[in-house]
C-alpha cells in the first residue's frame, strides 16, 4: 500500500515507466514524480483535476493540499478526496457543521464527559406504547333451550353476559385482555421503556471523541497519518509570564511551609 515516499517510490519502480504518470491500485488516483529527472523528487498522488492532493517527501513527511471549494460538503469531489486521503495519507476527513476536519490515524480522544442522557433527558427511560391483546378462548354458554346466554372466558374471568346484544357473530368469542396498566385501549406509557441510548444508566459519555483538526484545504504536513505539529518557540512576553507565574508559585510554596 502506498502511504509515504518510500512505498510510493517502490510502486513507481514496479511500473513500466517510473517517470510517467500511473494509476494507483486500479483506483482512479494518479501517481507521478514531481520532477522526473530527480531520483529524490517529491511524489504526488491525486486526481487529474487535483494531481498534488498528496505530496510525499523523501524525509517521510507528506503534504496534503486541497481547496476549500473542493472539500466542502455537497462537492462531487468531496468523497473522492476523502477516499484518497484515507487510502494514501492515512487520515480521515470528517465533515461537520459545514466545516471540514482532519482526524489522525489512531486519533487521541477527548476527555470523558458524562452528562444526562440526551435521549431520555436523564430519566433512563423513554415513553413507550402499550398495545392491548385479544383472547379468542371465550366459550359459548347456552341454556336448556339452546339460547346463548353468555360467552365466558375462565382464563380472564371475562363474561359477555351484558353485551351479548352488541357483539357481532364473528367477533363474539373474542375479548380484549385488560393490560397490566388496567386499560382496554392501546395507550402511551410515560417512560415505560428502558432508554436504549444509555441502557437505563441515565448518564452518557458525550466525550471520548476523536480529536479533530479544522482544515481549510491549505497545505498541511502529516507523517504516518499524524499531523506534524509545528513547535513554536515562546515569545519574550510568554517567557516573562512564565517567570512571573513561577515566581508567585515559589512565594506561595514558602508561605505554605
Ligand atoms: Zn380470555
Ligand atoms: Zn397498558
Ligand atoms: Zn437515556
């Protein structure tokens, strides 16, 4: 798999003409040397419309560059860029709140953030619906003149005696089974069901999310799927602030002792 200069270089050597542009792995990405006359040349991977989406450098770093318009949501090129960066730069693109973010390979996660479950507002349960059931086990009871006097269900201690005049012939040995809530009609049950989002725990971790880096498409350097963070020397003011803070903390320590 091509993921850096070395693997890209090996791939090009395996092609009939290492100095020509080739397709990568049958995928629609193209790969070529930036300067065919230089053995140590940067190697670019991308598409015909963006051939330098990914640039591999000999030092093992990789530069990603796009344009805001081509990474925006709704762009036809969005998924192509997402796929290429996942395959050949080992970074994920996430589109959120109309912005584009990069997620590193094996990303760090944000701290655990326990909050009331948003699905059940911290009750651990959500509303459910109770459907009443029907029983067909009513028995026809006749008097000695073979006149129907009752349809009774022993199982549910149910008797049709008073309603024989209203029930139709097909339905008369069917009766509604009173539900556990005492209802004979389907009804809503307030917080009748365990919340599937928090499994009834009432709280949920809304943290522990992969750390995302806002990306506007400007060149960014990665190495092995990790963004290379530029280390910046502290300015004089920052150094002075550190000195003051350290000075104060020494004073406090002394007072405490
Ligand atoms: Zn019954
Ligand atoms: Zn019920
Ligand atoms: Zn919940």
